[in-house]
């Protein structure tokens, strides 16, 4: 005998948190040795909010709100925040979702699920997704910031409660500031030269996840007359429709929000937080 081989048909890796990939390879003369490189499209299986049942279900998702919550509570976080909620498997089996208790030793949640669920519905209705291979070390805040930006928001942490600040229209102010309860009011305005279009680079999921570029024009400009271009990077955005919407959104923000207002206030400021609508006289 020169060789004796024994093959066992069993799982080679026994680890509950490992994602495995199986390759079925046909023996031909085109393959020599081992496979050193291959490509695949992977999806996250995370607790995802189901608006029909009003519960969180463990399933495939790329909704920014679901990923935002997973960054805070899921296994990739070395010190996940405390939560007392549950998720449901696809077969309907409820399982507890208990974090590491960074903020409390009890079972009180440190994630504003009502806000996250509302944000989830907004992202789902507008087709906002987050797709990114995050294969580098990053802080929790930076990761939350990148995920929230894809859903047109930003992270917020107030009074130990994690939430998001969404750019939504509001009609009822939370507080009224006047010279009687504030001082040192000042205002400034940025007079910028508006670009004719944004060059947005992104990974195009419709083109095999290849690097692509889209030019989003301002009103009144086309490829025939646009001369001033600016480059815009959108982290985690891979859908062409979402790229176009975000490009138009940033054009509108640059034009319609050039002012910055600042003032100082005493205890009256405690009634409002980031993202709240206020009235200033």
C-alpha cells in the first residue's frame, strides 16, 4: 500500500456561531490542487421586524433598522447592550434575546424598540438597504453611524437609551425658546457654489457587485450642460434607485439648509433632544 484514505461524511466544524459554505466541485483537468479563491453573495440572518405580526423574526434581512439593532445586541458586539425582548424563528418558535448587560444587571431594555420599528417601516417603504462587507475593526459608534446613514438617520444615545435621529417632517414643536429663557442667539449662513451634479461611486448589486458610478443631476442640468461635479460616497448603498434618491436628497439639503442657528438655554433645554422640532423667537 502507498496510500490509505478514510472519508467521513460529517460536519468538519462544530461551532454554533460559524457560517459554513459547501463547494461541489467536478473533477476535471481544469482544477489543480486546492481552490484558493472563490466569490459568493452572503446575507445576514438577523432579528427582523415583521409589521404584519408586530414581532421580530430571525430571518434574512438588509434593512438598516434591523442591522442597527443587531450591532447593539448581536454576537459580533463584544459587550452587547441589555435587552429583554424576544425574537421568533421562521417556524414560529420564540427565543429570548438577552444581551450582555453592559448598562444594567437587570432585564430592562436599553434599545428604543418603538423608534427602531418605526424607522424599519420607513426604510422598508422607501427601499433603503445596507449591504457592506465589514471586514475591519471599527468602533460601535462608527458602525452605527454608517448603518444609520444608509437609512437616512444617525445614532442617538440619550439617558442610556439607544435610538436614532430621523429626518422626518414634524408639525408640533417640543419647546419654545425666546429671549426670556435663552441668550446669546446667533445665526450664520453658508453661501456655497452648488454643484451641477454628484458623481456617486457604489457597488452595483445589479451588475454583479462591481464598482459603478452614477451621475445625479440637479434641476436644469443634464449631460449636455453640466460642468461642475462633486464626488459623493455612500457607504453600504448598492441599489441604483437608492443611490439616485440619496443623491437628490443631498442636493436638496445643500440648497435648502444653509443656515446654522445657535443659542444658550438653561434648564428649559431638557425637554428636547436631537431631532426634535423647536420654535425660536
